[in-house]
């Protein structure tokens, strides 16, 4: 957190900037440069620099210059992952997983000079026992300590204007917080007798820990010898034991109370809760005695029940104490706003940034282009999510996007989801089943309240179920009947305010009921496509033999198979696309070929029409030219090429590659835009390294490079899916949705020059 209320957080290899003063916008910038997952991020005290460190042991420094963040230093600090970082004035300390701490100092122009490396390795003693056991003992200093790993440390002066006494908070995996006071200690010795007496006094004060690990309330004196030869003595006293969390402590952050100047401690835990601790006076029954000071739980945030979704990873204060923010294991933020009513502090949850925890495998626009659906493929995610604009400006431009629903929470990695209509979608995961979901009435109410969609009518939503729940066992999401809504505390949809859902609501109260399951394939599903009319659905599965490398086409009215499975490929079919008029179906495969199937109205099925070996490596994607009258398609391959195909005649039996586009990296995703006012189309291309390019067709049909996205707008890992917004006007502004292995979904406004 910077002094100007900017938050920098890591999203895998990227750094994201969230400006709290521009709350409705969300992430205002993404910074690239790291080649490995980022573990630590810190603002410099003045907020004009950012330090970040990653899994490969690299430390990077960025400086803000002319409203842009410029990478000024990229240095390998450790051979192992850097897992912690601390900054004081111009000194930086980084801790790595090889039990070493590296101390550096800032020089001119944010350069870093190494000062010292501290080896923190502990010794381990192995003892062979006559019982046949091997006992393992770890070295310890015997002082008052936690019973498990220390996961968090935070230090602050006890009084804002009096830094002579410090308070250290330590949080542990044993679910407790310990507070220690640190004071300067002066020994006044005038004679040999006094010196001998002082040594006895010190021995009495410094009490070693008993074998039972009982916490010692005694004082400990530490002597530090300076380079000048003088000795400084520090008196460290155990002050308090804070018990309130049920899980591991993951983060501790201090701040001074704005009204009284006393310190407040913010803690978060794997039990999905945050607690604000404050020092409070408790009156003694005997009026002659002074009031007792106790650390008490002032406010508690989060979820009740503990251990939900892995809990919180970290928490922080906004610079002015107006907000408390926490981020959790599934990649989402939560935020609470402070207010004061009748001299009583209250906190209420407000909106925050959410997103997928790992790679995003697919995105798809709702048929009218009002919102998108995405799928997550990570053991910590495994969800489908719907995102849409929550405010539309008067000029019709989208202002900002939020997650509106999390309709599916699954037990397998989700690979693809496509809309059948505005309120129904199909999804496939790393299993053999296609699942169909219908929207809840609560979701339709949110769309109308936020003006996300202007196409829904009362007739569309009146028959929708209130919501859905996941039963204690199983993957199917069951609908909640109207008379059941009061039974489930998290499913009271009618009473929830009509706003963007918070993270806790997204995870519990925005599910869609599962209406159908379609079986048929012998192995885990991979590809799914829906015809433009929503009439047909085509699926494919992983395959190593021709028997399983087939397409199954279903009629969506009754989910019956149309004819026999469509054969011809030899290996896994990676992508399928229906033609704009739904009369043809295109498929591409690991066998480096594409195949074209045509609808036979008389036989009520699709039949093989044409095929060709198109590339030298696996074909990842394919796309049709959008207009029904302009037949043609493109294929994208790992061989670093995109080929444009056109029919030689009106029979569509023979096709030729009329142009080959070459790239520096493998091509993973492509999509065509509609023809614009100038008669030209755009082809968006995503590469394996995260690059995004746009090619433009001249009226004659040749494709030429028009623009490459800047690195800060593109992705830092393979682009898994790229799609132009459908049904947009043919003006100079178009919207392009992309998703990537880097865990990000981006909606890019593309201004086209005619």
C-alpha cells in the first residue's frame, strides 16, 4: 500500500495496481517483467518505487516516472525462491527459502548495494533409539516461543511520538499471537560489588524455558556490540498472548489509532477471519489501584466457521485507516469500510477486486455481448465465473467490470463454457460429462439493477428458480425451490441488496442450478462449441486413437445425438467452430489436420465434406470469417503460423490456403471481427508468450499487420482464448476479450483507424 492509496499485488508473473481513490475502475495497470511467479511486493516509503521478488530469486525495482512505472533494476539475489521482504528507510532485507537473509541498501537512482548475507540455518540432531525409533531434535534457544512456525512479524512504536519503546507482534501456525515490548536498558555499575550484584540480578531476570514450553513472563536482555566498541542493551519483555483465531496466523499489520494514538493490530488467519486488536483499559474493583491494560478483540471480519477456501493470505490498512483489506487463497480481495455513528466505530463490507486463482482456459461472450463467462483450471479455483459492466456511461461506453456471479463450483478443472442463450450455458471439465446450467432469478435481478443487459424481459425471468446449492457430497448443483429459500441462510436471494456481489456472496449465493447432464464420450472432454442459433452443440474428448477422436453433435432442444459420431481425425480434437449460418462445422486436431462437416437436412445430421493436412505441428484454434456470405476460415498452429483458407468453388469441397501469416511464437488463439464501415475485417491473434496482434484485411482480401498490443496491455503467458464482442455496432470502437495461462481476463477497448 502506497501513501497515495494505491495497492500493488501480484497475479502470478504480473504486478497489478489498484487505486482506491478510483474505486470503480479496479485495476488501473498491470506491470510485466518477472519470468517466475511473484512472491513479495513492497512500496517504498515515499510510494514512488516498487520492489518485487519472485520464485526464481530475482528482485526487481520499478520507479514511477511521468505516470508510468519503469523497470530500473532486475537482479538475481538468491538461487532459491524469495519468500519475504522488509524495508526500513534505505535498507532492504529479503529472506529466501535457503534460510538466508540478504541485506541491501538503496543508492542513487534506486540502485541496490549488497551489505550483508545472514545464514539463518538451524541445526538438527538425529538420535537412534534402542526402541527402533529415530528421534529428530531441532536446536532452540529455550526462550518463550511459539509452538509452530512463525508466519508473520510486525513492529511499531508503542506511542506515535515516542519511538523509544517498540512493540513486536509475532503470529504463528499455532493460531496464537504474541506481543513483546522492546526497550533500551541501561546498567549503572559503580563498583565491583555492584557489578557482582548486577550479574546475580540479571541471572534472576533471564529465566530459561522449562521443558513443558510454558510461556515465560520474565524479561530477556540482549547486548549488541557496535563497530565503535560501545554496547547497547535491549530489554525484551513478553507482554501478551492473543487468542482468537482458529487457524494459522498468516499476516500481522500495525497502525496507530487516529484519535488516541494508541496502536491497533490487524491480524488475519487461515480460518477466513480478520481481527482488529486494541489496548483497552479495564477498571479495577479497588479504586485505589490503577486501571489494567488489556488487548481485546475490537472488531472481527470475514466468515464464521473457519478454514473456508483456505482463508486469508494477508491483510492491510488503507493509509488513513478508512479501509481494512484482505486477500485470500482463491485469488480474491475483500474490503471493509469504517464509519463512526454515535461515537461507535462500525465496519461494513464494500466491493473489491475478484478473479481466477490460476489459468483461465476459456471465455465466451453472452450472445448479445452484454457479459462474458470464464472457466478456471486450477486445484484452488475450478469455477465458472460471469463478469459484466456494472455502470454504463451516458455516452454508452462501458466504465468498469465486476464479477457478477460464480454459477458453477466444481471438483474438476473446468476447460470450456459456452452460452446457449443469455440465461443458459454448457460447460465441460476434466471429466466425461457435459453439464447444462440455467440462470437464477437473483442473477437476472442483478443484471437489471446494474443495467448490465438491456435485452432481458420480465417474461425471460419470471419462471427462473430462486437459486441453487451444492449438496454435502457430489458435483451436481441442485436448485432451490421457492419454499426452500428460507431454509438456507446463504440462499435468501430476495433480501440481498441489488448490487455487485461480494466475495462471500459469490462463493455461496450466486450458483446456478444444473438442469441436464450429457454423457457419451469415453474419455475426458476437451472441446465444446455452440451454434450461433443455439440449436446445436458439438463436443470432443481427449483421444489417442481414431475411435475416440470423434465429434458428437447434439440438438439442444432434447439433447439427442444427431446421427452417428463424426469421425475422421486420428488424435484429440482441440477446437470446433460452427459456421456463421450454422450449416457447417469445422474441427482442428492434434493430428495437424482440419476437417469440415456439412449439415444434411434430409438425414438430420452432419456429414463429412472436406479435410486437409494444414500445419506441421498441432493446430490449437480455428475461426470463421463472420459474415455468412463471406465463406472462409483460419487455422492457428504451434508451428508459428496462421493460414487463411478459402473455397475454390461454390461446392465447398476443395479449399486452398490463400495466405500464410508467420509469427515468432506458437499461435494459440484467433478470432475474426465483423466487417466494419470501411468494409475491412480484423483478425485478432494470441501467441504462446502472451502477445496479441491485430491483422487487417484489405478490400482485396489480403491480410496485413495493423497493430501489436503493448506489453502492459497484453498477457505474460499463453493466450488461451480471444474473442471480439458480438453484435457491436460497426463504428471505430470494438471490444476484445482475452484470457490466459497467467490467470488474467482482459477486456480491451480497440480504437480502429479507418
